[in-house]
C-alpha cells in the first residue's frame, strides 16, 4: 500500500512544444507504427460473467500485452518518433512500474539505452522485469528523495530525453490504439458498445481510448474506473476542472496513484468522458481473484479496477454491451496468492 | 494427488456402431456446429518466452475456452448430434472435472438434462463449476465404488446417453477444431509450424489436432506431453501398440490420468504422432507459476504439461516455430496460490 506522493507537474508533462492534444489521425499513425511490433490483444468473452451481470461483457485483455500492460503502446509510439541524435542519447523515465517496463522494452527494441527511476518499494516483480528488458534501474526512497530531481539530473547530464508517463500527445496516441482495437473487435462480434470502462491514473489510456471511440463508435459512453481516494478524474469531471486527490489516501492499485489528471489528458477527457466509478481495495482483490478463478487471466490491482466496479454492482450492465479495459497484469505473486486464497468462492 | 484408477474400457468408448475413426471432414463439420456458440481461443505470443527458449512459441490458450478447457468442443459436437428422443432422455458422463464441465455446459445450451458422476476427491472448483452449469452431480468414492457401474445404472434407468470422455469419433472431431484454429492462426502470423505439443489423457484432443493439421499443415510434427508415470501415449507409440501405465503412479495433473490410450484415438495417434515427452510434478508447478507470472494466464496442472516440457528443456525449440496447446485452466485456487508462492522467480 502506497500513499499519494507529491509530484512536480512539469516533469510529468511533455515539453511545451508538443503540448497540442493528439487527434484521431495521430492514433491511426500510432497503430501503423505498432503493427509490425505487436498484434492486437484479445477481446475476451465470458458466459459466466455475462450471466452474472445480465449483460454482454467484452474484456480487453491488456494484461496479455507485451510487458504485461498497455504502457508499451504509448512508450513505443513516443520513442519511435525520436530523431537519430535523441536516440543515441537515450531516454529516462520515472515510474512505479508499468510505464517503466513499457519504456525499457520499447528502448531495447529501438536499440536505445534507458534509465528508469523507480521507488524502492515498487512491486519486486516490476523492478525485476524492468531490469530484464535491459534498462538501468535507479531506485529512490519515495519518502525522502525526489524522483523528479533524480530523473532531471540524469536527463541533463546525459542529454537523455525524459519520457513522461501520460501527459504527452504521442503517449496518448499510442494508448489510443487500445480503443481502435476495441471498436474493431466489438464490430466483429456484431456489437455496438453501450459503454466502455477504463482505469485511469494520469488519464493517458482513457484519453486515447476516448479519442479513438469518439470517431469509431460515437454512441459509446466512456467511463473512468479509479480507486476510492484516487478518483481525481471522477471528481474533476464533476467539478469541471482538474482537482487533486486529498492527501493521505492509500490503495493497493499501485499503477493508479497519480495525484491529479494530466493537463493534456484532461483537455480530452473533460470533453469525451461520461463519468466515473470508484472501487475499494476489497472490491479490487475480489476482482483479481475472480479474474484468476473464473476468467483464467492474471490482473494486477489497477488492471482490475473496471472489473471490480462491475462485480461490485457499480456498473449497470443489464441488457447492455459493455467493454472493460483490463489494463495490466503485473501483480506480485504473493499478492495474487493472497487474493485467490482470500476469495476462493465466486 | 490421485492414483491411477482401474477402468472398464467398454464404458469409456462410444457404442460399436460409431467406432469408425473421424475424418478431416468431420472436424470441419464440428467447426461449423461450434461457430455460432464459441469463437476461436487466442493463439498467444510471448517475447519473454521466445527469448528464453530461442524459438517462436505459439500458445493455444484453451484455458480461455468456455468451461475453462477444450472439453466443451467435443461435448457440444457430440450432444448436438443426438436425435430428439435422445435429447429428451438426457445424458450421463463420468469425469474428474473438465469433461464434466464440458458436458454439463453443452447440455444446458441444448436444453438437455445431464447427470455427471464425479469422484468425491475431484478439485472442489471443478465440482462447483459442474453444478453451476446446471448438471446433477453424483459423487462416488474412487477407492470403493465403480463410476462405470453408477453411470451405467443411471443411463439404463433413465434411458440417458452415456457420453464417453474421449473414445468417440464425434468427441474427437470436436476437439480437432483446436487444430483447425492453430493452423489458421499460425498462417496469419506467417508461420508454418515445425511442431505442436499437446497434452493427452485418453488422447481425444491430440487425435483431433493431428487429424486437422495432417491436412492443413502436413509438415508439422505432433508430439504428446504427459505426466511422468502416465506417459502411456509415449510408451504406446514406442511399443507400436496400446500399453497401460504401471499401477501406483501419482501426478498432480488430475486431467491426465487415463490408464491407457483410447482405441479409436490410438488408431489415429499411432499413425500421426511423432513422439512424446513426460514431465514431473515439479516441472508442472513451475510451468503453472510461469504462466501466471509471465504469461498472465491461469493454467491447471494438466493444461501446463506442454509448457512444462518446454521450460524444462525437454523440447528443442531453438530457431523453430512451435505451438503448445494449453488445454485447461481449472485449477483449485489453493494450488494456484501454492505454485506462485513456491516459484516466485522466472
């Protein structure tokens, strides 16, 4: 359980020159860039889940994505657009895990060096995996050190490009390929989706998904799924402007702890989202257990947020076609074991 | 851990009238019957796994199949061919789990009653799931009672059709749709597979897969993956005739404990298989853990047999395109937790 760290917003954003929000065409271009590298992840069905909630549920299994989460999409789309000089200097990123793995893996594929600044208390599985992709990992203490200062120093010392986790048009466009795939796959099932639920931390994934579906499936309502206490998107949508989470909240969703929506992401999300739901740690653990037991897939807590909302009765799916983005599966084995042991019953 | 029970072969077989082995066309007809009911399961890739073994590995994820294993395919294909009178009398089957769920779910979809005779010590998850599909479950003690006698009495009392687990041409043809999908999906990846590894208990799945690929991908070698001590297919292939496993063996692969290959299945398998590999319980547990940790999918022990062989270095995948059938995911949550706890490292 990690609390909400204080962040310096500037280093979470792309440089000023690139602050224009991405367009649907940018998402299509990202899909072209990614096509030779990764295939689409499956859009899974479960008769058991359909029967339980009385609707037609479509599960976008980004846990099966390369690096175990959707983050590879945005990272690769960003890094593939660096010029030759930038590639030689390498990249630096800070992340508690999934963005780290995405940047590390994308760097390796593009023949670039990467330095990832990670909190010492990040899940061991994520730190190990990031090193496994060939990145240099620099650990910091999230209570006494500033990751922004560490990453900034590395970037300026090496001339490396800092890759922000979400507030970057090319990152958002890359994540948007999830939305393109959902639209096309649902069409192949003969469905027009009533709603899509997407987890959010800084909001890059949901902004990209919303961009894609606003064009491809304009009748689909897009909702955000967040941990209780970190439901800054839901609160910001209601307030009409970006608000911060109250300090002191805790959540097991280590991938969903950003303190406030991104600037660029919120510019998109405030136009295109329909609302949001928030889930408790207990609801998330039940969803992780349900996914393993019934769906036969492994989700990390943050990746299970939308499923948790559905199983907890917070999504009205009765008679509807609803897609859930299961955004990642990088859970520590011990926590997975704890969830399936704690909730052995459907 | 269960030991090898003595079985009366006659009730494991289809009636004499239907003993002709199925053909490739029967597999195509099964695919047509199944098409409105289930979509293809994904053929997954993993860069991490490819890098580890130095080959291109294709994972046929039947754990994501309806009922959690491939068994639904054969059961539905068998039951859909019952006539009106047979449908009204219902079906009976005995099974330690996956066949039970397949028959129960297929019966429910076709509006038929099903009685499933299951050992009292079968995984609780499988018994619960079988009941959940609407079947009447009759439990028996595998040490003191005969499941054949119980099932036979129910069948004759109710006029119900006994559905054998593997030694039936329509069951084999249904399982063969796994092979059709593998061939088509590999083609979409631009690959001609060098080899496919398939787990076997009575051999229905591998016989069907071999029938399909002998036609669609004749250059692909088909190998069987079995638990050590239950490697009756491998031994039978070497002997040139059906041999029985030695008594007293134990395995955690509760789905792969048939004492000897089926008659019809072996008629196909002795012509079409290239050989086999056997895996230990420890190798299987490591594969279950690897699947959850790295692939983000949940496998039951039997479903992990082929992956276990690959990870243990028993399959030479260097520079090759190799498909593994991951045949099921119905593992007891406690065992899944035990595996991921016991093997937290890649």
